[in-house]
C-alpha cells in the first residue's frame, strides 16, 4: 500500500487548507494517509547565524517524513499572495539538510481560500518553485470560496469542482 503524506501549509488550528489536504488525500482509496500538523514543526526563524547552532530536530523530522512517503499532498494557505511564514520557515530549514527537500517525490499541490481566487497566487508560486526543491508536481487544484464549496461531512460539495478534482486524481498513478 502506498503512503501519502498530506498537510495544510498553515499553522491555523482551524486551517481550511489542512481540511482540504486531508479530504483530497483520502480520495486515493488504496493508500495509507498520514496528515501532518505544521504546529508540530515550530522552529526559530531561519538565519545563517542560527544555522551555525545546528539544524532543529523538527526540520530533520519533517525531512524524514517526506522521505518515508510515496506521494505528497500539500494545500497552501495564501498569506499576502505567497506561502505562510510557518511553511516558508520549515522549507528554509529543511532545505539546509538537502536542497532537494522533496526528494523527487510525486506530489499534488492544492490551495483554497474563502475568496474567489482560491489561493491561486500561492499555488502558482508553489507549482513553479517546488520542482527546484525536488518535488515532482503531478497536478494542481484550487478550490475558491471554501465555505460555499466544502463542508466537513461531504468534502467538496460543488459538483463542478468535485469532478475537476476527480479527473486530476484519476490521472495520477499511485
């Protein structure tokens, strides 16, 4: 059985991106899903001065989780058009272990937000940047207007978006 690692790139306790990542990962019916909480990877802000003191154990643990996965699902929170500070910091620290942080793992990139653009700006950034960091992007999906198109019981309730996601998932060979 394939192992999927899923997380929302946010530390919000009520992260809509974590909800979306969890839901999407569970759509791969023949996989074992592990959902990470970025709150477990709280570290000091990266700097070359702090790096001299050593890489935090949380960065190493995150890197090891990536290495143990067969597939990665990330849903990005958009903060002022870019990654959340918590995700960027985790990425900066983990990249000091290996610049190819994602270790050539296939991945599905997602984003959502309460607004009509659905985190599309951060999704574009991630889609263009993560391949340089060892991510093999197999698909992207943005869900706009989260609270109108998703509920905790049924997942994506908008038929059009649910069908778009299903096409993407079917195109990924796990």
